[in-house]
């Protein structure tokens, strides 16, 4: 469990200290609607990763049964699936470019 909590914490830190700062630089090339959508999605994901790290597992709460078996057959995947409540699809983001 400690390894999974550590993984979740690293995901949260990567989002907070690498992804968000890069997107903030990128926003000069996008619309305000896109910026708001990305920041909202990032906030939801960061909250979900932090919550998963604090309880020591991915997908804490609703969807907790979607552990290792749920990730099978999804192609390349590093680590366990994202925690429940996170936004995993970027499909809706491109509409605001």
C-alpha cells in the first residue's frame, strides 16, 4: 500500500509542478475558454490524486474495485489506473482551441 500511495503522490506532484506550469506558459496561444477548461480539469485531477495518496490507494471511494483488472488491455499504461473522480479524457479540451 505504501508504494501505491507514493505513486499517487508522485502523480499529484508531477501534475502540480510540471504539467500545470507548462500549460500556464502554453495558454498565451489559446482561448480563455480553453484555459478555464484545462485549469478546471487539472484541479479535479489534482484533488483526486491527492485524495488517493492520502488513503494509500488508487480509486479510493467510488470505483475502488476498478483496480488492476480494469487497466488490462488499455495499451501502454504506467502504474495503476487514475483515481476515481479524475478526468482521464482530453477529448473535450480540443473543442475550445
